[in-house]
C-alpha cells in the first residue's frame, strides 16, 4: 500500500516540476570544432550553441530569418 502511494506521489511530482516548454523536444547534438548544432527530432528546429548544453525552450514557434 505504501509503495502504491509513493508511486502516485512520484508521478504527481514529476508532472508538477517537469519543464512544459520542452516537454516534446528531443534534441540531438552534432559536434564540430567546439561548437554544437542541435536538431529537434520532434519538430525539426535547428540551432547552435555550446557543447553539452541543449536549448532549454522549444524553438518550433520561432520564425525563420529571411522569410
């Protein structure tokens, strides 16, 4: 009984503290020369940044430059 209550509590805490801005994002890192390009396999967004630090927000709604 205690295990069931603990499991339910764990799911509630994960739901409360999860980052909703990147819930669906799955970033893949491509490294080259100290920089990394990140591609989201969910929405296809592409960005660059430091190695080992994927974006913290979803970029799917960011308009493309030059459009």
